[in-house]
């Protein structure tokens, strides 16, 4: 895991989290580079094929274990640095200074990006869009907070990012969105499901802490369609078996 993170952080997070360990190997969401083939594209991607703790998953709430999950402490104090189309998603890179506290560990917010439709599902239900807020601790361990979006009123904060969305792979836009606005992307109620998983993109590294917020935010169909048009195809990895893992709620 540390080796993977050194590659990503060494790139200043300018490259996508999804590109970690990619070494120029083409992968995507359709054709020969589709998720079903990721594990055959490179030895570095073998966990995509043989891993037993892969993400995303279908969160079956009737099989989740009821427990007293502590609140995630969100301390977002830094705004956005830039927005990049990495060819697999639209990613917003964050300036240093924002973090969450979980398990007594500080995980720094590095970036967030989007998938349509959602990667994780809840009781078999897919959502129009899902955002992944990617956090990393000082040892390179990863914690992802996943936020679902359902159709409803326009998301005004999201619109700020959408207004300057880079439309071609490799394009970057400087954008300054405050920490206060980023915090408004989240629901007031932040109850969550928790499970251990992996990156949802090559190299599919495992040992990732996943926190899927129960309450979705709203987005318009037009906003989702704009993102989908830029991506050119659905950018969600199919769900994987839970195997021996537990879902906590």
C-alpha cells in the first residue's frame, strides 16, 4: 500500500487516484480494457481478478451488523486547488489542511471524484451518481467517504464545479471553491455503513476503509447527463462479492 501511495503522492495528486500504478497501461470501462479484464492487463493489477476484499459492493442492510459506530469527525478547512479530467473521472484536488478523524487516525483529504451510475449499491439499488472523497494517513493508508446522489433539486455547489468541468482527458481547470462550500456537499445527517474494501480502479489495492453515507444528496438529471456526456460512457466498476467481510451500520 505504501508503494502505491508513494507513486500517487509523488505525482502531487495531479494524476488521478484511479491511475495509481497504471504505468501507462490502458484500462477503462468497456471493450478490452473493461473491468472484467483489468486483472489480465498487468501483473500490477492482479488483485482486480483474485482479490477477496474488492470494492464496490452491494450493501445489504438486512445483513449488516447493528453496532454503535462513532461519528466521523470532518475537519475540512481547505478549499479546492484545481479540477482535472483524468480520462476516467472528473477529479477535484484539494489544498492541504482538510481531514477526517476515524479510528483515532487523521486522514488527509486529497481529492474527490465522481462515478455515474453509482459504484456501490444499497439493497440492490443503484444511484444516478456517487462521489468518493479520498483521504490518506501519514502511513499511506486510505479512507474513502462515499456520497450518493439521487434525482431532485439542482445541487448548487456541484454546479460550481460543473461550470468549469474540463471536457477532454488531461484538461485541467484552476478553481477556487472554499472549504465551507465543500462541506455543503454533505448531508447534515452523516450516519454511514462501513466495510473493508479496495480501490475501485486499478491496481485494486485492498485494505481501504470504506464509509458510505446513508443519506444521499440531490442532483438534477441534467447535471448527471452533463457529467456522463463528458465521460462518454458509464464509469462504474460492477459490484463484487462480500465474501467473509462484514458490513457495519
